[in-house]
C-alpha cells in the first residue's frame, strides 16, 4: 500500500513538474515587470510632461513659472530650459540646486543630436524627449503619488492556448503610421508581419521594433472592458531558421498610460485591432480613463 501511494505521489509530482517550468517562467517575467515599473527609470514615477516653446521655459514650484513642479518636492525657481533650434540648454537659478550625476549644474546642454542628460533636484528627475518635431520635458518624481499608490497588477488566468506559434514574413522598407494617445502621428520602421491562427480565425499583426526583438501594439475585444482601452504591448524574440516566432499573449503588457497620465503611448494600427477577446496577460488597473 505504501509502495502504491509512493508511486501515485511520483506520478503526480512528475505531472506537476511538467507544468511548473512555464509557471515559473511567467512568475519570473511578472516580477521583473513589477520591478521595472518601480525602478528609477520606470513608468510609475512619471509626474509631468511639458511641451517646450522655442526660447526660454522657466521651471520650479512657483505658479509664475512656465512649468510647475510639485511644490512639496521642488524649490520655487529652479532655472530656465532654453530651446534653440533643436538644442536644449539648462541654466540654473542658483548654485548647488540642480545636479547631474551628483555634480552641481550651473549651465549645461541637456539635449542635442539625441544625446540626453538627466537633471536632479531632491526627489525629482527630468530630461528632454522628442516626438516628431516637438520637444518636451519629461519629469519624474521618485516619491510621487503613482509610486506611493501602486497596488500591483491583476492578470487573466494563465492560458497556454495563447502561447502561439506565428509565421514571420519580412518586409523591405515598410513603415507603420503610428498615432499616439496625444493625437500625434509619426512613422516607424517595421521589420515585417506575423501570421497565425487562433480558434479557426486567421490573424496578421504588424510588427515594430527590429528583427532581433519585435514590438507589437495590439488591440482586442477586451479593451475598455477588462483591459486598457488603447490596446496592449507584446514583445517577441527573433524568428527561428524556419521563420517561426512565439507570441506569448500571457506576457501582454499594459502601456505606460495605464499607470500615469504623463506618458505618450502608441495606439494599435488598424491592422493590429483583433476581432477576438485576448483573455491573457495583464488586466486594467482601473487607473486610466482611456
């Protein structure tokens, strides 16, 4: 009897072990995702997005500034952000107030030819981004409300049927016309398209990113119900020698706009809006109104 019980235990353990590696993979993936959101360079601490005008733009907590920083974490007047034909310079209001890599900044070019400098003041960090032909100051607050109020992420139940083998078809010179949540439109290079079948339906997704790592923005019928209204993100590794790519929708991610109003998230192209419910991956946190 003991031998039979032991045999049943071994069979049960073997069956569990066969499933366990994938469950461990997903658990690890989700923990890395949470850690990245909470990181200093993560999305949770985004606390401001200010579009620069040509010339001087003043920053600080005082309402008289062009851009108002959080009063509890900023001095009244920090200085000027100066945009001059694509070159952005910062001039400090006083010494030892703003820092870069631990060193005080009096005057410094902080954006030129895609070179970006991060400036620091107390719990605040800021740098310049470019979207199309526009420039913006992106502000982080390491002690901001979205960091403090983050409650985690909820997920659909793990469903291995949404771990799909797709066929990659490369395209030469293809560009995607992307519209982001602010209404701005830009072109993005596309390495190709991904074809797959699910539940008897055929789907084609346009890929962004590179041939080494695809970046896919997709929409589905769960959007505005149980998932973010503007679609979700999915990353996939390069194809194998036969052109096969694993699309694991259990690793579908909420865009940054689900966590903060200060992100500029791309929306799915018309071709990437799937007429099916993708019940896998991250659900909406309930924060975003989109």
